[in-house]
C-alpha cells in the first residue's frame, strides 16, 4: 500500500540513512583493525617467548661461568695453601731433624736403628703431606678445567646476544605496530561514536516530528455509504474493529475522495497494488465482479487482507496486520490513532 499525496503532506518524514551508513562503515573498519591487532598480539607473544629463551640462555651461561670461576679460585687457593703447608712441614722436619741432627743423635746414642726409625717417621709424614697435596691439586685442576669449559661456553653464548637483540627488536616492532593500529582504531571508534550520536539525535527528531504530526490529526467523517461498508466488512473478520478499516480508508484515499493511482502503482479507495488485490479480492457488493476501484470490493478485500495477517486475534496481532498493510511504524501509529478517534466519535 502507499500513502496519498495528502497523507504524505500530513506527516513530514526525516530519514537518518546517510549517517547510519557512515557509522556502519566506521564500525566495520574498527572491527578489521582489531582483527589485525589480535593477529599481531599472537605474533608478539611468540616473539616474546623466543626473546625470553635467548635472554635466559645468555643469563644462565654468565651465571655458570661466574660460579665455575669462583669454584676454580677456591680450589686453586686450597692447592696453593696445601703446597705451602707441605713446604713448611718439610722445612720444619729438616730444621729439627736434618742430617746434622741425625749425626748428633748417632754420636749421642750410638744407635743406628734410632736414626733409621726417625727417618722412617719423617718420610711417612712427608709422604702423607704429598698425597694430600696431590689430591688437592687434582681438585684444583678439575675445577680449573670446568671453569675453562664454562668460560668457552660463555664466550660461545655471548655470540647469541645478537639473537637476543634481534628477538627484542622484533618484539618491539610488533608492539609499535599494535600501538599504531589501536590508535587508528580509536580514531575510527571516535567517528563511530560521533556518527551514532548524530543518528540518535536524528532519530529523536524523526520521532518528535512523527509524534507531533500524529497528535495533530483529525478524523474525516466518511459518507454514509463508506461508513456502512466499513462496519459490514469488519464483520467478515471477527475481532477486527471497523474503525481500523475507516482509519485506513481515510489515510489511503480520504474515504474515496482521492482514489487515484499512486507513484508506487497502488489503486482504489484502499490503495491496493493490483497483484495483492487480485490475490485477496472479494466481491463486496455481490455484483459478480471484483473491481479494485469499487468501494465495496476494495473495503471488503482490505478486511480479508488484514484478517489473513492476524488482525482479529489480538491487539498485538492487529498492529502486525496493519504493518503488513504498509511497512512503516508511523503508519501503524497513525491508523491506530485515527481508529481510536473514530471509536470515540461514533460510539
């Protein structure tokens, strides 16, 4: 169905379509940017893992080298101390019981056996000290070998600092790219929010215009013929108020005063499109012919069309049926407003 020129003039219409398209486009751009940010975040996480592995390897190598060097220093000190102890012990033995002391003891005691016993004891003491020294020296040698090996490993690992630097650079590059994309997304988001704010204002303006126009409506009294047809046609759909047919008749053609063909091809008093009328056509006056221009046929067909879309079932279904008649919320509000006025005036 379509409105007549007079009905269109009665309700100014402002459609906020262009802003809606702009908002939708900006929102799509934001979504696309956020998807790219998510992809970068995945890559950055993997890059951070590689950076952590490289950095920790270098740090561990440095720790091992330091520990090995410390152990080597301790063992080397122990070996040097053991060697000094041995030298001091030997020096003491010979100073207290060297060859002169041995010969003196021989002259005094006249005992060769005592001299040999004393030398045997000295030899054993020195041998024990030498064995201890060798053991400590071996420990020191092993510690030094470990330190040398750790140092070589550390030197090799220091070469991987380049890998650490490269990994860190890659992470920072990805993070900078994320930051740039988020800044761009925020810019688009601001555009979205601005467009949505404008759209909301336009919707409020549109609603205000519609409400104001509907509030100022007046009913147009139908002729006796049309009034009778509205009431009789409504009885064919139990639950359908005749006032709804009257309201539609006023909006569509002024109760037959302007039944001309609209720009959308709608025709007759109830402004049916020919194909729709043909599908639901009713011979309202019983003359054997269903004509889209005939008031009786058109009004009875409108009652059938509304009924087929649930007009007689409930108030909500009635609104849905009117919406089927003309797919606009303002049209439903206008018809129901006029229907209520008809009910009050013709009670």
